[in-house]
């Protein structure tokens, strides 16, 4: 197999949400395979530390670029001016791009890209102008000159085909690596967040508008105001987003500061314990290219109420409980009270070993 670079310059540890979980699960899955491969991780000066465990495997190498991931503007400029040259200087012909932001011109490098969704296309009102322009330019250039484009659900595949008229897009679901024994004693969380086992709702989400967290705040307001016989606490975990200030203000306005707990980014062990001990996992998002949290929650035995939006019914295999109107607080409460989960979820579809095998097969074809 040819040497292949894996571009990780875009990754800011703890700050890019599901795409970070995606690539780390995939890299872990590659390590579990017995196949020979020759992958070199293209990292930045300030994120290299977070990938050190992989170079203990002789099939992984590491190449550190003279750039910092935290400085997004400089990183984009560096990528477009220097990345192709660096790769060729180090003997690479092929590069796997786990996200959409490869250099706009290939410069003699063959790129395989993963486009996770076209969020800024559908919801430009939630993004600053420079993000919209950059995203659309990257998607357009991927469609024009990437050797291969992959995506993470059939819903996104159809979306890309419609918008960018490319008909050779492959679909590989996200790898989901959840270890049932990777957890913490719930007593620690009881004291930390002032919650009781089975007496809180849980969600994992970035704090950005299309995640629709404001609807959950309305749900909690109605439960508290009308004395509904449901838990009076909601725990929200995830990286911060540009809607965080608005959400905090809404929580204060509704006088729910004792009912809603924002944990920020947390580790897998704490997250898993919160999944496993919640009354119901709520996932109100109206736009997802995949949507890993409801699948993770279901794997750990949580009851899940979510929406019918975008790819969510596809990746949850129609087995969750779904609201018809994602903005209707009363319907959320009705489904929480009386909704029934489906049975026989096929979690093997998302195993890192299976997904990594599919990616390896694609990359071997290069």
C-alpha cells in the first residue's frame, strides 16, 4: 500500500465537536486492524500532543507542520500555500482529508475528502459571512478536483449530489466507539451536578442555533411551571458555540438556572455515566449529517427522544422516539411520557473495526 498522509491540521482538541470524535474513533479502529498500512498524521505544532499514542504503532508516522491549528486564518493560508509542497517534499502522492477543507488546488496530490454536511449552505443565518464563503468555496473545489468524495449518511450524499452535481460519492457511516466499562461512579456526578439517578434529562450538543437547545429550555420551563411529573433537571454537555450567550440568557430569563446544568466539554467516562443514568436522552437538533449522540445513548441503554430531521431517522434506524414538530414543547413532553422505543438496533453498523475496514479498502484503491 502507498504511503498516505492524513490531514489533521483542522483539529483543535475539544473544540470541533463530532468531527473530532469521528477521526479519533477511525484512527483507533485502524489500530485494531491486523492489516499493514503506512499512514502519516499531518499535525500542527499545537495539536501534535493529542496524537502521540498513535505513533506507538509502527504503521503510523507523524509529520508536524509549521503552523498552529488555533489560528484558523493562518492555518488556512498555510494550507493553501504550503501543504502540497510539504507533502511532496516528504514523498507523498496521496492525502486523506477527514473533513472538507483540503487545499483548494491539489498541487500534484491526490485527495480523498469526507464532507460531513452542507450546514452553512442550509443555515447561512447561523454563520458569519467569512465562514459561508470559505465553506462554499471548499465544497466547490472538492467537487471539482478531489479524487474521491465520501460522506457519512445517504441523506448527505443526496444533498451533495443535488447541490454540486457529482454522482460518484461514497457513503460510510461514522464509527462509534463507546465502551460500556468506561464510566465513573455516579456518586461523583451526583455531587458535582446536584442530580439524582434517573431524575434528569441529558443531551450532548454544540451550542449553536440549529441544535435547537432553546426548545429544550421551553420544555423544562413547561415541566417546572405546570408541575409535570417528570424530572426537573436537564444536563447539557458539549463544546461551546456562538449561541452559548443567548442560551445562558434564556436560562436566566426563564429562571431555570437551578434546573439546567451546562457541563461544557467532558471526557468519555463522565459522558457515558450521564448517558446510562438519565431518565431520557433528548436530541432536538434540526440538522445533522449523522448525529452520533443519540446512537451512543441508545447503545448505552438510554431512552431517546429526538426529531425526524435530516439524517437522524436514518442513523437511529427508526428505533428512537420521534417528535413530528421539533419546536413544539408540548409534543416533546407527550413523547417523553408515552413514546415507545423500537427494538433490535444494529449497532454493528457503526463499529470502528467495520468502518475502518471500509475506509482502508477505499484508501487501498488509491
